[in-house]
C-alpha cells in the first residue's frame, strides 16, 4: 500500500502510448480527479532546465528592493499582470491576508489581439531579462502539457477529445510565481496561503522550494502533498468542478507555515492556472446531471465567473 497522498500518472502513456496505455491513463486521471481532485504527473514534457531557469530568475526578481518591485504593480489590473505586493490577497472566506507576494504573466497573443482589454500586455522586468524569456517559455510549456491533460479529461467525461482545445486557445491562463518571505514575527492567524480552491479549469504546479502544501481529504484531515523530483502536481479548479456539476472535485488546499525553527527559510512556488477564454459557457454538462446528482449551478461564462471570484479574494474592487 502506497503512502502517497495523491495518485501518480505517466503522461507519456497518453501522448505516446498504445491504445491500452491511453485508456489506462484516461481512467486513472479521471478517477483521481473524481475521488481526490489532485494527481501527480511524471513524464510531463516540461523541461527541468526551464523550470530551474524560471526559479532562479524569480528569486532574483523577489530579491529586488520593495520600492522597485512595486514599480511593476499595475493599477486596475486586479493582479492579473505584473507584481502584487505582500499582504494583498486573501482566501475568499478570510479577511486575513496571506503571507506572500507574487508576479503574474498572462496570455501571449499575436499583434492583432494584443493591447486589448481582454489581452493586456505582460509586464517586462528590466532588471532581470531572463525572467521575461524563461517566463514565456515556461508559460507555453505548461499550456501544452495542460492541453494534453484536458484531452484525457474530455475522453473520461465521454466528450469529444478536443472538446477543450478551442476553448483554451488564447485562454486567460496565468503563470504565477509566488514568494513566501521568511517569517520574522508571530503571524497571529495568518498562514502562507489560507485554505482555498482554485478558480480555473486545472492548475499545474512544479515542485516548490520548500514543503507546506496540504489538501483537505474527505474525512476532514489535512494531508501533506510532497511530490517526487521531476513530478508536477495537478488539481481540479472550480470551473471544471462547476462544468461537471461537482463530479470532478475542486479540493480545498492550503500552504501552512513551517516550524518556527524554519521561519528563516523563504518558499518559492510556481503554479500555472489554466483558464479558458472568457466566453466559454460553464453550464453544467448534461451527462453530469441526474436524479442522483441534481443540478447545482446556474449558467455563467468563464469570464463572468473569474471576475466574481477576483472580487471575493480582494484583487478586484
């Protein structure tokens, strides 16, 4: 019996494997998302050198003076591009800010779509040129891997394999690099990231520089998530849960503070929040509604839902 908190799957079995390999992968990831809401993925196609490069660039950015970092904070953008300073974001059910600062990169589109309200420019960091190049490369790599995973999920749900493909093309996905600074004083009730669920379809997370990530299981217990080296962690977001009428599970998770003797250690984490385009209809899929699973949600678009949630977590007024 494995001591793992979450199951693990091998994406190469879906991308390059036999029909049986693909069928086994689809079943495994679907059951993981239905029962746990989280899964570890190996052979995911995201180069280790690219991940390490963006980690290094992120550390360099977050080491800049506070006033300089704040010059990359964009007003009226709800944190969707550029820097968000320490203490601004909180979980939707909490009024206490998380102990973190972060930087977000959004979709890269062609010139015809750029500079629009839907696709604002990404913020370029002059002091760390590698941050911009590594960030774009990692964004594209996450987008590709996420596309493979959603093809498998579509097949698990009995949909056409490319059901999500057009919906996520030029979607509102976000690459976020999060810095949890050393804890210098008793944080009272605040933790690095209070319990929450993600907004998007799925989240892809490369291993953090320190532990602390936990999920809440069906028995109300907090369990540590500790991925192996070269493994990424994937979880269901609220949009996918909503689309499937709670059949796929957006599991509550958090990042706890380290033991006091490790307060001096910062933590760096890089999640990719895979979003569809704003116009995607999140109306519950007909096959996910039944007498035993009655309809739980009213129709809404992905864009309207995102705006609603950004207000709840304090990023949008």
